[in-house]
């Protein structure tokens, strides 16, 4: 099945691409045929007639996330209808009847340049001959969001990490939906053929409360304490916060309590449960080469010498973290980053692993993907 993703470099586009990529990785690991031919289009590729036509030819569905939400008012008001017209016109030109899932906004009901722009764009797509899903989205947050770019959660996180005091509207309120959840709804609509208008469930929260939750997460995590991760919204918010700490804040040396008897240190605190396990790795051998969509995982070398590597899913840059049992310092694996650990010493590598949830064979949330391509 060919699925086209417009706005593939944006927050929703990247999360959708990563989730479809994960399903391809799972099929490949089992030796099955990859179920999806993914055609991601960034801004330049969408504007390229040849590239857009090639992507739409034979497509089964289009996840239409491309759009403009900031700039001069006249430009914003004109931009989204123009993008919609281009998508419909090129679909017609290549004879594509692909189901279009449109990332609309709750702002479409407002009489603002952006609201009118999103509303008109949706009407243009709906008037076409193809199946159409109007996915009305609230405030989106998640890993990879840009601070100071119409994303209150990412902005608050950036300000907390920098130690600056944000200017918070005491009466401000937002309805939050994780980008991964929004992307999954769009994918499910494309796969099932569901049409019509859909309003995914969101979490309402006052902006001062959001700030306080993020601040408490930061203070606790800085002291090596995880929040209670049993609530999916808290887990997604924590993963969003964590994503902004890489790579500069890692590894994180632990406080070592040493006397004539030896050394004692705390490996993991908080989290609300989970699972811990130990592994030995022979010299020259690597473990991992997989990523998670939501699972929180900690690597802590307690004996030997290792290198932890990670790469953002669909990206190219590889981060490396040297770790040693002589100076225990955990590295937590960010979601949507494929990761591995290699024994680079001369003796066995002993590593403590911890995850925030017990392993579920029916839903392992583990997708094989080489860190080093």
C-alpha cells in the first residue's frame, strides 16, 4: 500500500512516517513483505510537479499534513487553500483517487486568517471525487516539536531547561494531543477507509498547570527520580520533555557512596513500577539496534567498557556515549530513536536495563532498525 505524507518534515509528518516505518521494520524482522510504500514529501518536494505526480500515482492514501500556520496574515490566509488546490489538481491529473486524510484544526471554527485558511482548504479537498477524512486536531505536542513556533509545550520545556522564567497567561488553557496519537488516528483512517469528520480525544489542561507539571518533572529527573508513568498522558509529556535533553545532558553521572567495603549507588528511582534486568555482552558484540514509540528505557553499565549509540528514526546523525562500570552513569533511550550498546572493552560488559513497563509479548513496542546504516 502506498501512503503519501505531505509535510513529512513537520511534527505530525515525522511521527506518522516513523510509525509506518516501524510497521515496515516489524514485517522485515519477521521476514515478511513490508506493508507500506511510504512517499514522504517535504515542502520542496510537494512544490516539485514531477515529484508530487510520482508520489500520487498509484497511491492508496494521502496523509495531508502540509500547511502554513504563521507569517503575515494575508499569506497565511492564502497559503493553505493554495496547497489544497495543488494537491487536488495533481491528484486529478495523474488519475489518483487516493483517500485524503486532512489534518484540520479546531481553529478552523474561528474567524481568523488561519482559521479561515484551514476551513477553506478543507472545503476544497472535500469537494474532490476522492474519499475524505476531516481530522480536526487540537493543540499537538510531542518529541521533535519546535519551541517558540506555535507550540506551547515545547516552548515551556525549552524555557525550563534554559532556566528562564516564562511569561504565562494565568487564564490560558489548551487541549493537548500527543503527535504520535494524532498520527495514529490519521493512519487508522487511511487503513480502514473511515471518512467524515473526526475529533480525537484530547486532554484539557490550564497552561499554569502544564508548566507546573513540566517543572516538577524537570526537578525530579534532574535528581534521578522518574515521575509516575502509569498515566499515558504523563508518559507522553515526560517523553516530550526528555527528548529536549539530548544529546547534551547525557550520560548522567550517579552519586557514588564509597567506603572500605566498596561502592553503593542508586540506579533507578520512581517510575511507578516497571522491569529491571541484567545482561552480559562479550567483547566486540552489540545489543539493541531497535527503537520504541513510547517505552522509556535506561541503560546503566556496571562493569566493563561500552559505547551507546543512538540515531533519530529516519535521520542520519549518530550520537555516541562512552560509558564505563568504573564510573556508572546511565543513559536513557529517547523514544523514536534507534539505539544500541557495544562492548568495546576486553572483558564481559555487564549492563543493567530498566523499562517503565513490564514486557508484553503481544505489544512489545520494539522495532528492529540498525543505528549505523
